[in-house]
């Protein structure tokens, strides 16, 4: 049984604004409390909203099936196709 999906999509190629997009922290109670301190300690700024439609994401099928899923995404850029 799958209990959590962690998707690191395009990590390492921050978009021009330098913001990290995180989706799914509200999927499981307490998940945000685990993620937020780690991101803050790394000095990474979080984007206020996602730059794409979540329904098209790699992990969307897991979400549809009720599996808690976290997505870390560094934004759309020229290398993203």
C-alpha cells in the first residue's frame, strides 16, 4: 500500500524568481509542520501559488486515489517541455 508520494520535479533549476513551489502540504494533518521548518532552514522562499494545473502533474493519479502526495517544483522554464 502506498502511503505517501514525494515528487521532486525539476529540482535544481529554480525559475527566475527563485521560488520553490510546494503542493500537497495540506493533504495530511501535520505534513506542513514537517516540511516548513526544513524549507526555512534551507533558506528557500516558497511560491504563493502553483504555476501549473495540478491535474496534469505526474502525481495526479495518486491524489485521485487518495494517496497523500507532496510535490516540490522549481518552476517552468525553457528546459521544461
